[in-house]
C-alpha cells in the first residue's frame, strides 16, 4: 500500500500525524505553569493539583502496552481519527469543568488518546520510510516528541499573562479538532488490520500492575514519604507484573512481547532512554512550580526560563537524525549522554551544598 503513495502525500500524512502528536505531548506539560492558578480557583493544595500532570503521565504509561494491539487491529485512518476525537472530548470537558474532579476526569480522557498516539505514530513513520531515510524521519519525530513537552510551559506562560487557565484547553480543543478534520481528508490507510483476540486477563494484569506501581511512585513523589499502605500497593503491583510477564511467555499471541528483553543490547538501550527521559521531563514540572511558588515569579517568567532548552531541541533533533544516518548510534549517544551529564553537574553540586550545610 505504501508504494502507491506519492512523496507529496507521504509528507502531508507525516505532517498531520506529527501535529496530532505535538498537540497531545504539548498537553503533557501545558498545565505546569497554570497549577498555582488552578490551586487558587478550586481551593486545592499543591499535592492535589499536581495530579493533573501526574495522572496524565500515569494513564499515558498504562495505555502504551495496549498500543500494539490497537495498531494491528484497526485501520490507520479510523485509529488516528478516534484518538484525536477522544482527546478533543477530554479538552472540552476541561474547559467547562465546574470542579477539580471534573477537570481531572477530562485530563485522564486526554491521556487515554495520548498514550496510544505515541507508539502508534512511531510505527507508522517506520512503515512510511525506507531504512535509509528513517534516521531523518525519526529525527523529526523526535523533535515533536521532545519539543511538545519542552515548549509547553513557555507557551502556557505567555497565554496565562493575558487569559485564564481555561484558554489552555480551548487551544488544545481547537488544535485537536483541526487535526481530526485534516485526518478525514489527508490520511490514507497504509496498514492492513489483522484480527486478533485480546487476552482479557493480560489486559487486566497490565492495567492493575502498572497502575499500582505508577500510582505508588507518583504518591511518593507528591507527598515525599513512603507509608506502609503505599509500600504494600507497590509490592502488589510488582507481583502482578511478574504474573503478567509469566503469562506473556506462555501465550502464542501475547499482549506484549516481552521476549525482546532477552536481548541485552535492547535492555541497555531501554534503560538509557528511560534515565534520559526522567532527567529531562522531571525538570519541566518541578522548575515552573519552584519559580512560581518559591521564587514568586510570574507564569510568563517561568515560561521564558524554559524557552532556551525548547529552542535548542528544535535545532538538535533533525540534526541528530541526519548524523544517525551517517555515523550510527554509538558516537551520537556518547555525545548526548556526556552533554546531559555536564548539564546536570551543577544540580548535583547544589544538592551537595544543601545536604552538607
């Protein structure tokens, strides 16, 4: 199917897909600057307000194991359109939320779509481009994946200077609605869906196991302490995940093929990718809160502080994709992780001073 698509159509499809990904990823950190305002509006404390971001990331994580089944079972166009309409629905709910609970529900609905979108779009990009061109294509995809969360606080800071927090969701709903309309006219089915039965037990185990682990870690991060109840929930989550893994190894068509973890190189790459994402994404939530609640800076100021990093990501992602095609991953990864280490050195120095004195 992909061979019959012209380069112009291929580029147009990629643009629509990546814009949809950008919208969902923008929502990941879009509220960071608005949390103090939302806390005042709904009379909730910081730990409660942070669940607007934490729950979004938690649900995104829960949806990722299901993304492979979604990608294989339905046509590309219908898949993408459904995800964008789900995201649009969540955004509209947030606009008219009369209380914090409704706002949180809207965020969770947004996250259901966002969690399915990321692996979905990466799979489509791999199908659309030949191995010789995948480095550049994945570089552009990486730009969107990294740029969306990075630029979120900056854009929201500018918006909050002139409008209320509801404007953030108005923008997200308009953007997701436009992507849905473009999908109808620009996206073409290039995959052949395959009938596959989802193992219900595996699905339940993945939701419960990953959900308990992510909830436990999120609660520890929000409260700063480990209680007996949270430790018990974390342990239960780990046990359920072990049962989930055992079941996947005995199924002919597993929900998630965990046999890839038998490859040591894949394990190492996954670990390094996880560590780098933790180090980069974590600061996008913590820094705006620190600037506004501790330093008493405005939302605009905290947004502008995040801008230099976002601009550098725009430049570096396409360049890194081109360099990958020429030199491979090893030299590129070594340079990237060395730069990341140097960037975090000053934070380690500051923490050491705080601990010692």
